[in-house]
C-alpha cells in the first residue's frame, strides 16, 4: 500500500502469536489488492478506467468504504476528497528542485476534476461511477487506516486480547501492554521528528498524524506541505502537524489531512462537533492547539 506496517501483539504462546500476525498481514495484502492504484487489476483502477464511460460493480466493502469517504467529504466541505487522484503530481514534486509554486491558473486546472459530488453510487446495483473522463479516485487518505482496523479485527477474532497495528505511524490499539499499563503514543516534534512533543495514553483507541515534516518544499523561506488543498490546487501552510484520536484508525486517518487543509480554527471547530473524536494541532509557530475533550502531557 506504499506504507510500512508493523504489528505487535501480547500473547502467551509465541508461535501462535506469529501465526495470528501472518493472518493479519494476509488481510492487509487482500485490502491492498482491492484498493491500490499500483495494482493494475484492483477495483480502484477498474473504477478509474471506466470514468465517464460506465458504472463499475464492486465488492460491498469497497462500495461501503467509498460511501463513508464521501460522507467525510461532506462534513469537511470537500477538504477530504478521494477524487484527488486526477491531480498532476508533476506540478508539486516537493523536493530540492521545487523553487516556485505554479501560477493560480495552472493550479486551478490541475484540480478541475477533483469533486466528490461527481462520484455516483448505486446502492441497488452496488456500482460506482465517476461522471467525468479523467477523474480518478484514490484511497491514500483513508486506506491504510481501514487496513489497520481490518487487521486488528482479524487479530481480535483469533483471540489476541492486546496489540498494536502501526500503519506508517497511524496506530490502532486494543488491550494493554504486558505489564498491564496502557499503550502510550508519542506525538512527534515536527522540527525533530525523532523527539516527542508530547505523550498520551491511547489504549483501545487509534491515532493518525498528518504533518509537513515528512515531505515539503521551502520556497522563498516558507515551508509548504505536500498536502494540496483540493479547492485551490495550492499546498497548505500554517500547520506543522495534526493528530486525530478516535476509536477507528480509518476515521482518524481520514480526518487528519482535512484539518490541515481547513486550518486551526475551522478544523478544531469541526472536531469539537464530532462525538468521540479528539485533535492536537501544532501550528507553524509551534503553538499547541487541542480540541475541547483532550488531555495531554
């Protein structure tokens, strides 16, 4: 899935634990085959291949995931949008060779096909239709969280009472550590990612972080995140990192990026309206902002 997964479990029998982990890995691979745009015959690519041509029948879990993704697009007013796949990545390579932003007209053209409202779902036929040619969907903002949740579910059904699935830094946890203490997550310092900014207990919760410290460009002294605002076509700025804490990795994964796009105040206002969801934001001036329902140390 283009992401590194790590699975840790607490169990009384070592070989049985490894066997359970292997089944969780197989589940992640199964989901990758369904969702990855790097797999030529994935259902995602099939949907994209027939954009503007005809609806595509998909498995129920793919249909339901797209349906949930569109719901998140609605509540974030399009700041989250799985139709981002049509964007021309060559405009924003985010490396040392990127010395200028594209002009406004070029940026606007690049995001012209990004519009979640043009994804048509037929519940009865279980089909997905992208109404315009050239449209492409992708699950980069929600897929690894979904896979982490599914891997956790497999492990729990196999009798694993405690563990962590780490999908490239997006974590879902259940149970407790071997000493009975809760699982603890560190929020990375955006300026020194190997150091912790703060810690919080996340047992039986998930946490996902989106930040500008992994991939970015510095143009005229200003840092630009690789996260693109789907409405303007320009990289977002003003926030160094967003961490979302909630029971499901899928939801945490899907909400982290749109809060970066929406900005500190609008983003936190949204999170404060969502039951069971908490948020930590570090802005460009290293100020810490949190939702109303969070306690950090």
